[in-house]
């Protein structure tokens, strides 16, 4: 009997060990998935993490690393068993491994010499996912989408930026509707980051010499599919308190803070790549913030290869690509001579050039001693390929910088354009993806940049398309109600106000979304110019309309905050309380819900101040119709049947006249086109004209304004020529 008991206990023990090993294995696989941001564009993996604990998933801003840190392997195994998730986790893990080990056919066919000469992509912010809050808005999200599409296409690319341990800011509106900023400490152990190490496995610390001391930074590695993103962080021993806080906040501080941040991302970024053993063949400066990188590359060529400054300049410029996003003079960073000498003096010594020569690199007129140092001028002078981010922006940019090329006519200024696009798998609702899967070619997910693929939308049953859209719209309104009621609770408003927030908006009503940075030129309140007319539009008893607004103003932008306040306080006006809502703390999560669920996406910037704009491109993927002034990407996208245009595309010399014209056009488009078409239902309850326009929009725009197409354009027109491959004109 004793022997039987011993045998039984032995089996129980073996089973316990086996279960423990299984728990550890499952935990390891989940953590591996969580620590590569590939999961952020995989709906099935997102759903896996959500199912582990739906409540905490939402509370933790959809952060799987933070979620797993709260669960032991044993508890995780129990939850996985309860939900029968083993096979789904194993499949996701296997797919990630296969994805990372494969070099896609597109890259093998088109990326050429980049395999041995990778692209180094520099940006001051990266918007990959809401759980990694190191972005503020459009520029960061564009950078994130660029990395994701480079990963999917297999383009050899590494990215460089800064790690902000307080990120941008959390936005709250007080009782008066005024924006208040809250900065939170981001716990790095709850993020998918690891310290970058050298060949000996030691954490990398780079140093930058200035006239007033040495600036140090450690380097974090963030994995985005096949693309490694290196983020520099100055919170290290040896830095003074001011410098330790240097990378705490995005777009915070004065001009001295800004130049030191740009010194770290530019000069420090090049040194970090060298420390991890990467020798780029192409340097892509995404905006002028990182332009100091070219000076460090020149220093390397002078030090390592014995080149003269002239030869180092020429060879560095040939391998550099520059993208500008800023259509107004005031948006370009400028520094005085004192700041430049303090921070670039030691580097200037190594370049063996004078202070005047260095200043001349950042001046339109090198001999004008009163001109400040402009980062965009440096980038333009030191780049072989320069581009704007839409066709119209290209024209604006060539005009703006034509004085740099006074010997050329404006059309020959060497600044082309590559229009921005969005990463389709990130922004496409999974319900829409399922619909496309049924009607598009089997391999459509690998051919997103091909127009023929999107012709499949005309094979979709209109009723099925409409039902899918209504499902997404209902989800959006549920999300808005949760957020608005939470805003009311935080402000400790009366119970009846909170209860009203729980029923705000109507899923059957035409819903228009506006989600932007609240800069004055984006004219968020254009709609409110005539409140009585707006009231009639919104509260028409038979064809009502409702609006969802979201967006942040820069902490120092008082006029932008005033725009937010005006819109937010409409909730106190009985005419608009149930028809206009403002959602606080616009981020990737809020944007995702909005672009996937609205009927119309509104954008009404003052032309030609919108360089590109990509939020409307995200909405188009999901069947929303874009309604915009003919600016940025929409100026080259609108064909009369794939959305709606505000204005005629012309501007008056007096912007107040332009605003008045566009206001009148906005109201007329709403009253005479948008509203009647949306509510024109047939006997089956389907708005056939509207659905046809949805299909026209998807088929004509989704492929053209995808990040896959954008990155492919950069490879062909910029990266390959810069790396010594094929030559191609830009524009």
C-alpha cells in the first residue's frame, strides 16, 4: 500500500512540475509577444491580451507588459486554461517568430543595396501605440506608421529618437472648459523597452562634449516588428539635475532645452548607432529637429577616413534624406550664435571649421551675421534629397526656401514631395478587415499599395457594408458615453449631468468627427461662426446632425486653448448639449475609435497651412467620408465622387475673407450635400448614394495614401539613390 502511495505522490509531483513548466512557457511566450510592438497591428493578438483581463486591460491603456507584470505565471496559466487560449497563444508566438525571420519578397526585389546599407531614421517623437506615450500628435504617429510599414515591407531600417519619462501631457478640462495639463511619470519597467548593450553586453552610455561640460545619455531599445527603435535618455548618473530632466518631456522648456534635446537626438543618435555596431548607408531626417546628425557623420568621416571638411560634407550630403513637415516660417527651429557655440563648439573644432563657417551652414545668407541658425536650412544644405509631404506642400516649401537657391527658378528648387500615408493594419477596424477578407484577393494584406486590390470593395454587398459601419458607429458612441461620463465624474458634477452623459449622442444620427491639434490655423471653431444656422442643422427634426471633437493645444498656446474652451462649453448650451461633445485627452486610442466609427471626418484648415494631414486617411479606410478644405493630401485626393470639398481651393489675400468664404461653403456642403445624401434611404433602409461614395472613397484613396506606398516611394526616390543604388527624381 505504501508503495502505491509513493507512486501516486510521485506522479502528482511530476504533474506539478509539468504544470509549472507549462505556466512558465506560456508566460514567456506572452511576454515575448508583449515586448515586440508587432502585436499593436495584429487584431487577434490584441484580443488575446484583452481576454486575459478586460477591465485591467482598459485601465492600463492596453499595455500588455504592465498587465503581465500583475499576473504570476501560475495565475496566467489558470486564466489561459479557463479560456482555452493555449493554441491561440502558440499560434501568435509562432507567427511572430516567422515574421521576424522572413525577409519579404518586396524588400528582396526592391530594397537592393539597403540590405548592407540600412536606413537610419531620425525623429523627435514616435507614436506607435497609446501604451508608449512618447508622442504628441501627427508627426509622431507618422513616424510610427513609417516604422511599421518599413517593418512589413522588410526595408532595412533602424530608428532613433528620445525617451520621455513624462511623455507629453494628459489633458483635463476644468469646470470652465479650460485645458489643464498633467504630467505623469512613465515607469520604464512597464514598457516594452530594454537597455541597448555593446558587444560585451554592457549598457551603452554615449557622451556629447559641449563648451560647458559633458552631456551623457543611455540608450533604450524598442522593437517594432523587424525595426529596432533606439531611444536616448539623459536621466543618467553624471549629468547635472537640469540635464537629467532634459528628456523628461516632449516639447517642453525653452530654446536652450530644445537645442540640447536636438543635440542628443542628432549627434547622440549617430553615436548610439555606432555603439550598437550599426553603420547606416542612408540618414533620413524626419523634420529639422535631428539635423545635427549630419555634422556628427561629417566628423566621423574626417576622423576615421581623413577627409577634408569639403569632402566629408559632400559625401554626407549624398547619403542624407530630409523631410520637412512645416509650411510656415515660425515653425522652424532657430538658435542664436551663443547657443550654437556652447553646444556645437567641440564638434566644430573636430570639423576644423570656424564659428562663422558653422553658422553659415544654418543661414540662408551665410554672410549675414545677424541671421540666426536654422535647423531646416542646415538640413536642406546637407541633404541630397529633400521632400515635402504632399504635392501642395511641395509647392509651398519650394516658394518658402527659394531664396536658398537664388540661381534657380522656383519650379527647379530641389525639394520634391512624397505624400504621407497611414499604416493600414494599425488603423483598419478588425470588422472591416473581416469584410475585406471575404471580398478582396486572398493575399490582399500583402498588396495593400496596389489599386487593383481595392477594386474588390465594389463586390461587397451594400447592406453588409452598411451593417459593418453601423456596428463600428455604435461602438464609438458607447466609447464616447463612457469617456464623457467619466469626465463629468472627475469634475464632481451633479448626478443628473453624469446620467445625461451616459446617453449623449444617437447612433442613428449623422455623426461627424473632428480630431486635431488645436492650432488656430486648423480653424476648429469655423463651424460655430453662425450658431443659429448650426442649431438648425444639428436639430433638424427629420435629419439631425451631431459632432464629436477631440484634440490638445500646446501648453503655451493660449489661443488654441480658447478654441477648446469654446467648443467644450457648448455642453452648457441646451441647443448643443446632446449634439456636440468634446472628448478629453486625445491620443491614439481616442483617434482609433473616432476614425473607425464616424460617418464623416471633418478637416477645415486655412489653406495652404496643412502640410499633409493623415487623420482623414485613417477614417477613409473604415468607410468614413472625408470633408475638408482642399489642402494637404486632400488637394490631390478629392475627385468629386470620393468625399466632400470645402471651398474651391483658392485663397484670398486677406485671410478673414478666406475664412468667411470657407464658412459659407462648409454650411452649404453640409446642408445641400452631406445631410441629404446621408438620409436618402431606399426601401431597404440603405443610403445607396452614400454607400456608393463610400466605395468610391475606399477604392480610390486607401491604396494611394497608405504608409506602404509612402515607404515604397521613399525607397525608390530617396533611399536607393542616397545609398548609391538607382537614381530617381523626387516629386
